C-alpha cells in the first residue's frame, strides 16, 4: 500500500486539486505548455489551462508551426513569382502572430532613440509609432522579404520555406533563453517581469533543444548544412543583441522580448540568403 505524502508535522498532505500542475501527468503538462504557447504567440482562439503557465518550453514548437505558414506561399508561388511569395510568407507569419513582435520591435526602437530614461519609457509606451520604430520596421521587413526572395531564386522555394520554419522556431526560443540570462533586469509589473518569474531553466533547455532539432531536420531535408549554420547565427545573434538591448535600456520588458524574436528571425533568413549566395556563386 502506498503511504500518503505527509507534512513535517505528520499530517497527510491534501491531494492536489484538479488543474494543479502537481496532479497532471507528463502528457498533461506538455499539452498545457503547448496550449499556453499557442495562446501567447498566436492569435488562435486558444485558452491556456492555467494563467500561471508561460508555455516557454513549447515556444520553438509553436514558432516552427508559425514559420510553416510562411513555407506554404514560398513553395507554391516561389518558382513563378519569388518576390510575391516572400511578401505573402512574411504577411502570413505577421497575421498568425498578430504582429506582436513587430510591435515590440517598433516600441523598442522608439525607446532607443529617445532622450533620457524617462523619455525612452514614454516613447516605448506611446501607442503611436515614432521615427525610430518606423525605420526599424521598414529595414527589418525589407531585409526579410529580400532574403526570402534571394533564397527562392538562388537556391529553391523549398530552401526558402524550410528556412522560414527554422527561423520561426529559433526566433521564438530566443526570448526564453534571453530571459534566463538577464532576468535580473526584468521590469516588475509588466509582461517581462511576469515571463521572467515563471520561465525556468528546463523550459529554456527544452526550447533550445527543439530549435536545434528543427535546424538539424532542415539540414537533413535539404541535404546542406547552410540552414543549420543560419539557425545558429540567428539564435546566438538574437540572444546577444537582446542582452545588449537589455543593458542599454537598463530593463527587460515585453517589447524587448518581442524585438529579440523579430531580430533573430531576420538574422536567420539573412544569414541563409548570404550563405546560399556564396554557395551558388
């Protein structure tokens, strides 16, 4: 007979309540993480099982699924009209995610060009996009579109599509790793603080492992190591830039986490396009 768990005073501990993480099986925990990640990273009408879950362990999985939405137009239209396919791919990813990471990029850029800490925070919280944010959006979206167009043209539409999947997974793993490295700078009372308080090292390891699995699978599918190299550049570069931004801003907030996702994505696809051009040449 299995003895009930007891407190130090010898009184049997109460059974975990339904919905309590302690009462869930490993499968239940995995499903809960996936639902929370879908709720956080997409605009799908998904309700997480617990408001305490971030879904961080499943971020790279959901990122890969979002990136797959970019693969579809690239594979179907990439041969005929690569620029149109690239624009539709970026649009599909933005719509699926609610453009939340683009918003974070714009707000962070506005904060960086503002004068003084108070001015930076006002600029970040201002719902209107300033000059810094507008320039950042144009540069990043333009670079993403050009990179995917180059990949579809110089390599193949499949290479461009797989790169989208890899970039989606790697970029969504970046904030999970970043928040563990600079959690002491997390802004209390905001999304950054909430995310930092609930994201664990195992979640960061799981997200990183999934991202690595994605770009290794991409390497196997394409038969070339360029996608793995591009994924590594995007992941490491995204984390490094995120750390720099957190130190420059003096805080880690939700907008900065969103910016790190978008910057990691553009680094990945740009690196892939550069490597493809070099191999092709």
